[in-house]
C-alpha cells in the first residue's frame, strides 16, 4: 500500500463538551464509549457540510489557525524548519557518504537555498514582533552599502565558503573543525578566525560600529554575513 496525505480547511470555534451537548441534544462520548466531562474544553467544527466536536489538545495538534497572513507565515516557517532540519541531519549522517558526488553537491545547494529561505521567513517574523521592517542594532541601521561592502571584502570564494557553512551547520560562524578530506573545506575553528577578521574589518571601515560592545558587534557581523551570502 502507498502513503497518501490530505489537507483540509475547517471553520471552528472554542466550545466545551457540555455546550456542544446542549446545542446538539445528545451526549458526547470518546472512542472508548465514555462520556466527556461537561467542562472539557474543545472546538466546535464545521467541515464539508457536517459538524463535530474535538477535544482542545486533539484539535490543536491536527489544525493550525490560518485566519491571517501572519498565521500562514508562521506555518510556512515551521514546516520549512522541519524540512531543513531533516535535510541537514541527512547530510551530516554516515548515509550521506554513499550519495553520488553530483547528488551530494545538489543536496548541499538545496540546503543552502532552503536555509536562506528560512532565514528570510524568520527575519520577517522577527520584524513583525519588533514592530519594525528592517534590522536595527542600538539605533544603527544596516544599509545596503554595508552588505555591498562586506560582499566586496569577502569575494565570491569566501562567500561560497560561508554558504557552505550555513548549509552544513545552519550558521555562518559555527565553532567547529571541519574535516577537509570528507567535506573539502580547510580544517580550523571558523568562529574564532573568520569572525574576528570580519568584526575588525567592520570597525575599521564603518565608524558607526566602532563603539559597539563585543556581543553586539558579533550579532551584527553574523547578520551582515547572512545577508551577504544571499544571492542577488
């Protein structure tokens, strides 16, 4: 037999089992034939011309609210995060060693673009929560000139290097040692070496970054690199 999947939209509102019993004129029972408590919370559901009631936990595990575009954005982000995590785990597994070079390259490229997509969704949600539409750190706005300058400083080879790290580990400054023979990337602690160079370069080339604390310049440099590695 084959596996199939379906997605349906329903109309629903919160309602206790007792309220549903009163409206429908009969007593709700669970799968074991036992009566639901009158005060048990749940949802009254309309779907395909029929109505039913589901306990709150069961309903919220099966359905997600899609009333607004923000609701749909959260769902899109959550579903993509699951796919990105599964693909990254596969690429970092021993099973990946048996994948052909061509497929391996394509899967890493796929992971990179999926991660970029995920970063954009996370960025949008963060800005919505903050009530702003662009990244701000201590009132310093990240402008396109910052991103362009960082791209020029890094060059295409280093940009591709950071894209590889982003796809492999989900971040551009992971503190780890990469295996050169297995992954084709020079082995050294990424966070300490590249991160320090970039932060020092930023302080020299952008006076507005000079007085930032170490913690803030680290966050700022990571955000800049994340934006820089997205293809124009």
